[in-house]
C-alpha cells in the first residue's frame, strides 16, 4: 500500500475506495494479508490519477484496461504519453539528452517521471537511465556538453533514484547486498542504478559510494553478513592498481560471498575479474537475473 500510494500519488483512503467501490485494481494478498501490487496495477493507478485530475469520472474509467486509459491520456493537452512500445524508451533517452544539452534539469526530471508512468521502474533503470548515462558520458568526451552539465545530470540522477527507490523497503530478514565502486573508480552512477535495482528486487541494500579501498568494502560485507557484493567499474579503463585491489578484496572477503562486477570499463579488467572468480555482468537485465538467482538460493 505504501509503495502504491507513493508511486501513484493517491492517498491510502482514495486507493482503498477505488479498489472496494470501483474494482479499479485487485491486488494479491501476502501471507500476512498485506496488499501486493504489480507494476501493471501501479501503472493503471498512475493513469487513473492523471485522468481524474483532468476531470474524468473514476466510475466511468475504473474498469478500462491500461491500453484504453493510455489512449485517453494521449488526447490530453496536459501530457501526451508515449505508448510503451519497443521504441518508446529510445524517445525518452533522446528527450533526456536534449534536456541535458540545454541545461534544463527540471525538464530532465519530468522525462524520468513520464518514463516511470509509461514504462515502469525497471524499464526506467534498464532502458532509459543506462543508455542515457552512456550518451551523457560520450557527449562530455566529445565536447557537446560542459563538465558542469555532465555533473548536474549525474547529481540529478543520483538524487532522483535515491528518492524513487526509497519506497522499496523490505524486512530485516531480507538478504543484504553491498554496492560500491573500488578504489580509484570515481564514477558512481552505475552503482547507484544497481543499488536501485537490487532494492526493487527485495534486497536490503547497503550503498557505500565511490572509490573505497578493498579492506573497507570487505569489512562492510562481513559486518552486515552480505550475501552479494556488486561493484561498478566505469572509468578509468587502464588503472594499473585495480587488479591488485580486486585480489585484496577477494582475499579479505568470506569465500562464499559472491562478487558481481559490471560497468562499461569492466571488460578491460576481465582477466583480473576471472582470477578472483567474480561474475561479470554485461547489462542490467543480466544483473537482475544474477541477483534473482542468488535470492532464490537464499530462500
């Protein structure tokens, strides 16, 4: 209920009325009788909230499916959502890129808000955030945006994900996943996205931030009895100290603690990653699959 209200913008009272009186959604119940909403149901609640704000009666639209609601939303002058087809994520990425190039952080945040409504949270992370960050990095290297613009976009993403991932709170018995970047790795947005993904999947996430020595990361994993360690390696591509740093990390960690490593620079250190028997993931879907398998083992 808490997550559904925060993501849809509805109050708990309104949400209960819409469920009971109008059967707008029918969430499943957990063994402790807690409501469990799917991404599709939350998407529907977001659309219903948007349309009722525009004057539509909930009694007339509650039984419509998401496709029909999106057609209605597309006809609104206030917001013209993009249908969630295979190309829509690319459009959001391009709009986010354009907002960054004109230094409009408010417009950038609106793009992310619309992407959540149209695509869902996981797709925002996997299909919008990741390619957008890669484009921002490339635009900065090519001189199309300034360092200030690159930093502003990075800080907004970090703040945005911190706020939107906050509702994904789980009980203390959920396994702990530590997320960080090794010493010398100062770019942390990839780690922030991985942290948000793990939270959504039910992990208790301990995010340590960028550029931490191996001993500090290992100490946090041991103290919190982490069941997984995720590392992001983005830049630089040729740090001569990183292989030794990874070896020290493996040495200080319990042997059973799995290490998952991703990021666009991780392939340049594949030999070192193989040496410490870490799992190299090439994409966010692969990270999600790896974390899901570890959760299954834990359960």
